[in-house]
């Protein structure tokens, strides 16, 4: 079997995956969130490592059979600075959600640096990405740029620790989220490193996503000598775990927000306003990268939490599906959950949550259904832009994440997109992706064809509503989006 380590934002999991893609054991530990100032989010990297040790110690003794490899998937963009000599972190890890570098991003945009950054990385200038976090650590966090400094994302930190300090590496899906990797060369870009003041000597080697990085040391329950052979950032790992191996294949994860990724093949696509360009994975040395378009939707599942915690309309998130399905329509009520602005395809930080069309007959069920419909509408907006940008027609959407258990949502999504929406048998697609990458490197699976055969679906939802009705609803929702746009602009002037 293959062990998959999934080091996410809220916790660390270890799962054991068999050749038939069955999960035969797992363990989980929560990770503490630190908020030292408003808008700042940090993790203790040493605690993340301790959680890895604990989940492996709990899982490994329960397994019956050899462990052929370890795969890693991780929260992306989060930055760790540590000392190569002592292996001790020099500062708390700065988490991808952290906004402390917004001012630096604004300065760089004002200085005209966005075209350079966007052209080489496929990303925008936003605190979300890693390079500005590294800049802050070096200039404000007391981290010295000496020869013992190591800077890396969580995958790099865990490989370093698992290998006893013998592996200092990352791979292109994580490196492509730093603002420091050139999408064409798949290597660190010296001009970008200079722009952000990041010493290249402090950065890890970029190796293929699927390939042997090194061997474990005798520091965990895995013992010494287990190959560390597959690594990918969480959303790219989910794309791989959903077996989206052909151009045009697309997955969406319905979580707190939603992340859509479309495989766009081996040719690096041009930047597109409203989307991010990222590396999906590389399968072995001298193999071309698979690129992806990515769309980030800020609020989907979080709107369900708002109904529960903010309005008290439901007591449990599981209630929303039956409540929303208890009526046929919202009665022309539309909700835009722009609680923190709008992400793809609008990228409007000044948008705010909006409900339009309320009448005296609007009740709990109408609001619940409007929330569910808003999730499907937002995904359609991103898919329409992706398909047009890539010149690829979507033929199926593969879905995962907490809200994908809701049959109503997936039927609405199929109707809006006009293509089948498929829910897999196993929801742990992120962990499966890391396991597949590791297993392919070690011959546990012979090819992506064999991996695709191991992937299996739970349910498929096919378009059923008349197209004219579907398009009318979406057009009405877009009018509600227009009402939400720019609402907070100038609010504090």
C-alpha cells in the first residue's frame, strides 16, 4: 500500500491506499490556528510535524502489508523558514490566508510590476501567494538571510523532516504558487527572486511531482528507507485524484469556498483575467508539465454556515438539502454570497453579499434554496470563462468536497453547465492524488491509464431542465451580481 500524508490548513491526515484505491486505514490530528493580529494567520511548523508523527504512529501499526511509498499533499502557499543546521523553525509559518503583505502587493502593482509577475508566473500580485510572505519574514520577521536559512512550503518542510534533513526539495505544483517559479522553465526565476528579495540559495530544488525525492529516516513509525515519491499541492492533487488526465477534464471541490481546476494540457496557456494559471503536475524527469487553469470562489459552503450560525435558519448543515428541495423555485429570490468580495471570474474585493427579490412570501426554504443555487451559478461563471479561454468544451464535471453529498446541488449544477456532474465513490480525492503520484513513481501503478481504471463513481447527475429556463435563471442571478459589485468601494472615505 501507499501512505498519503495530507497536511491541510486545519489538520493533518494519514491514509493507507491499496492498489484498488481502497482506503484501509486513516488517522487525523487538528492543527492550531494562530491569529497574532487582525488579518494575520500563522501555524507552528513544529506542531505540524508533531501531528505527522502522531498520525503515522496511530496508523502504521494497524496495517497489514508492506508500505511501498509515501505521498504528500499540502496546503499551498504557506511558508516555513527554518535553520538547516538545527532543523528548528525561525518563525511561525505564515498561512496562505494571511493578508499582512497587502501593502507590499499594492506597492508592486503601483510600480508597474504586475505584467512581469503575471507573464512569468500566471498569478496576480496578492498576499495569497508565497513570495511576499518570504519578503516579510526576511524584512520584518527577524529571519536572517544566512547560509543556513531554508525557505519552503509545507511539502518542503515535511520532506526535510521525514528524510532527517537529507531532502530539500519541492515540485512544480507547489512552486508555481510562490510567485518565484517561471512557468516555462519550471525553475526559480532570478529576476522574480530579486524583485521580492528572496535569496535563491535558500530555496529548495524543484523536482518532478511523481519521482523519488529520497527515503525516510528513522524519525517516525514508518521507519527508515521508505521512498518519498509523490508530492502535489492540495488542489492539483485533487485534480489528479479525480483522474482528470486529459485536456478539458475539470474538477470542482465544494468546500468553504470552491476551487475549480481544468486540465489544459502540456502547452502553457496565456494568462487570462479572472483565472490563475498553474502547474498541475510533472510525471518524472524530462516529462512535460501538465498545466491547469484555476478559479477560486471564496464562498460556497461558508454560505451554509452563515444560514446556520448567522441567521439560525438551520441547526445543522445537513438540513439545507432537504429544506432547499422542499420547494421548486426561490420565487425569483437570488443571493450573491460576496461576504469577502468576489473571486473568479470577477475578482472584486469591494463586492458584498446581496439578496434581491425578497417579498412577503420569502421564507426559510427560499433563502436555503437561493444559497444552494448560488453555488451552482458561481461555478458556471468560472467554467464558462475556463472553457472559452482554453478553447475546450467541458464534457463532464467531477466533484468532491463536503457539499457534494447534496443531490439537489449536483442536479442544479448539471442543469446550469449542460453536462453530467459526477461524484466519485471516494471523497478523499486530495489524498488519493498524492498516493497515485507516489505509487506511479514506484511502479505500484503502471500508468495513469491504470489509475483511471481504479477511479470509480458514486453517482452521475445529467442535465434535465430546459435550457431556456436554466439560462433565464442564470441571467437573473447575474443581475444580482451586478448589484453586489463595488458596494464597499469608498465606504470608509
